[in-house]
């Protein structure tokens, strides 16, 4: 891939802070020929579970013979993970060509006084160009942080909207209560367009139903009580069943030709979403839970595993400064039989220091914590300490999952020198 294109995209946050309005984004799309206009979009919002729902939808539609474009975030290793065609990374040449098209329009509009698109705006514009060019028959579109003001909400006529579980996250932008956050997520609901939503948080469900009623949008609730666990026994985590049920309900409501319940289950037995209860190597599990709601779902999944097979639990943990890491750590220590924790400072400028994390774990009652400065050192350390039969869970940040996946993929952890002494014992 053209490294200049990649570097340009990844450096956008360093020199543009202003977000375009939805009307301004629509003008960018007009200059690109309105590539989004004829796309059959399934729009997905929520706090946790969006990526899994997108993967479930993509897998089934692909198996049914459709060309499927999928736009998701964040990427873990390769920026092209955000633009999938039939579940695969788009070709480098296609990626580069779409990048150049958006850059050309950007330069032209900046001369006329428009501000440069943010990183997310730029990759969204690329995705619309790309999926139109590749003649996607369905587009699975994941929102960014919110919904109402999210760049993806320029899509005026989606085929369906899905709202996954809602919990407290990004409170500085979306609100301090479940109801306030739900109102932002429910902003993707369109008049007359069916909305399928996770019905396990009463305050969020009330807001979603109210908004759907105002717009005359048929609303379909998916409740945990109605999910038959035995039908989804193949999933590693209970939350994966809830996400699959959301995807399945959407496909059922849309009456997609060639899609039935049997096909869905056959596909979902093989579909896995990177970094969500993913066994990336023997006894090394990766989960991108990075807020209290996600951590609760992660704990539920680990408990379900331990109920079937008793193991000693070790954690490799990192977090960013704007997350409720204190609550996440207390939930983990109060709920799981953790024997040892390795903490690491992420490469991200938002990464929390290992010392700060270690102090939180100590306050939460964890008696054995090791601090590492790099992900390579942390993984090497955790593996050195891991006894046969122990299970290592990597959790706390998608940035961390990306770094660990890259290390496992390249086998580049050898030579990382572990610290000689644990910080707390």
C-alpha cells in the first residue's frame, strides 16, 4: 500500500480539529458524485457490540451470495480493516484510488473555505466512494462515537437501523446518563425505517421506543430473556449471542432473499470478530472491552468459560486516560479470580501510565501486579509468568489489542526483556 496515503490519514488528527457539520459533509459527498445515494445501508449504532453485529451481518449476506461492503472502526493493525468487501481487506490499489479521489475534492473545497475533513470524516467519504465503485449490494455501516451528529448520519434512507447495548462511555461528548446517551444513539432512526434494538437497559429502551414512535419507525426489541442459549452454544461469550440475535432480527425484518435462520446459525458458527473474546493463540484470549459496560460483558464471558473448565486467570491490561479505568479495574478484581496482572503504557498519546494502572489494581485488592513499558515487554513478561493451564486475557483497550495482535502475527516478542521484579507483591 502507498505508505504516503496511510501516513497522511493517520496524521490528520495532528492538524485538523474542527468537525464538519452534516450539511458540510453532504456537500463533500455531492462533489464526489453522491456515491452513497444508491447504497442499501444497514446503519449500526450503540456503545458495545457494533463490530460483532456488523461481522454477523456481513458473514450471512456474503454467504447468501451478495456483495457486501462493511465500514467499521477502529482498525487494530491495518487501516484497511475499516473498509471490507465481503469481509476481506480491500485491494491496495482500490484503497489508494479512493484516497486520491477524496483528497482531490478536499483540496478543491478548502480553497473555497471548507475545513479539512477529520480523520473519521475522511475515511467515511472514502468508504462511500469505495462501496459505490465496488458495486456493493449491501453496506453495513457502523457509526463512530455517537449517532445524531455522527458523520455517518448523512445517510438519509437506510434500509434498517440497529442499536446495540448502551452504557456509559464518551460521557464528555454524549451525556452523563444512559438516557442522554441513548438519545444521541437514537439519532440515527429515520422516519418509517425499522429499528432493531437491544432491550436489556430499560432507560435506553424507553428513549429508543419514544424516538421511533415520533418518526413512525417500526421498533423491534431484542431481549436477553427471549434468546435461547442452546441455539448459540457455539459462541465463546453470551454477549455474542445477543449481538447475533440483533443481526438476525434485522435480516428477518428486511426479508432478504436467500437468508433464513438455518443459514444464519451455520455462518455464525464460523464468524469471529477480531478482538472480541478471540483466542488469538492457545490460552491467550483478546477482548477489546474498554468501558464498564464492555467489561461487565467480558466478565460474564470469562465466568461462562470458567464454569465449563476451571483455569487460573491472568490479565494483561492497559487503558486510555479518558475511560473510567478505575471502575473497570474494580469490576475485574471484584468479579474474577485473578492471580496476576501485567499492566502496560500504550503507544497512544492517550495511554495511561503503568504506574497509575498498578496503583488502581492495588487499591482494588489485586496483590500481584507487574509494570511494563511496552506491549512487547508486557506480553513476554505475561507469558514467562504463565503456568501450564493458566489462561491469559488481554483486555482494557482496543489499542492494546492491536499492539498484541501485531506482536503475535509477526512473532516479534522474542528478545523483549521482562522486568526483574514485580511492582507489588
